[in-house]
């Protein structure tokens, strides 16, 4: 073994006293940070704005006022439209109050100095982002393309079958389409549903 090899193998790293002090300071700082965060957060009185809590059994409702989105609100499953609009700061209405349903879109329109509302459904892309299924009988080709496992060819077949049937009565009718079997239907069922009609 040559002397240079021996020096490389046994080359010890020497740490100066100032480096040791710096290392101790860094360790102490890292140890103190969690305590600082804990005590700092306990003195802050943070309150979430109204209707921003997304609870397990809450409904997602979109509100639009004068063509400007007001936001998507998460409300109790027993909530009514009048209270939501009042709490959202939109104002007074003269309409028959109604219970809210998941995925509703309430559009407030002003005409002749009075507020009127129109109730529709939140668009498919927003519904999917919120984890809400959308009705296959109202879906466009673009909506269907948002669904995992549905490409252009399958979306076209779904729309053709819907035209042939008039409307889907249940989601299982999708299995009439070549290429949609139990496994694929189970995946699609996570995103689509068939709205039941009142008899």
C-alpha cells in the first residue's frame, strides 16, 4: 500500500469549534420551531368563513349573481335556498322557498328592480371536481370525455344509444354498448347516474 492511498483512506475530517457551535445552534432552532408554531397558533382566533366547511353530509351549491360566480357553498343537507342566499349576502327574494339538492346551481337575475332566481345543475366538470356524479341523460359529448375510461368512440356510442332509447332508464343499459362490461361499468358508475323521473 502506498502512502498516498493510506492518507486517502484514513483522512479524518476535522471539525472546528465554531462549526460545532453552529451545528448546535441549528439543532436548537429546529427543536424550538414546533413549540413556537404550537403556541403561536393557540393565540390566533381563526374562524372559517360561513359555508366554507365541507362536511361529510353537506351539499355543494353554486351561486351566480348577475353573471358573476359568487362561489360554491357547502351547506347542511337540510338547508333551504332562502337561508343560503340571505347568508351569502345576496338579499331578499319573493319566491317559494325550497330545499336544496346536491349539485344545484342557483343563478340570481335582477330585472325591473327585483331579484329572480333560476335553478339548474352545476356543470359536469365542476361536479366531477367536487366528487358529485352527473346525469347521463343530460351529458354532452364533452362531459362524457371527462369521465375516466370514456374516450371519443365510447362517448359517441353512449349518445347514439341514448338517442335510440329516448333516455336511459338505468345505468346498466350502458352494457348494451360493445366494450362496456361489468368492470368498466363499475368504473363509470362512480361518475354518472340516471336521474329518476317523478311518475
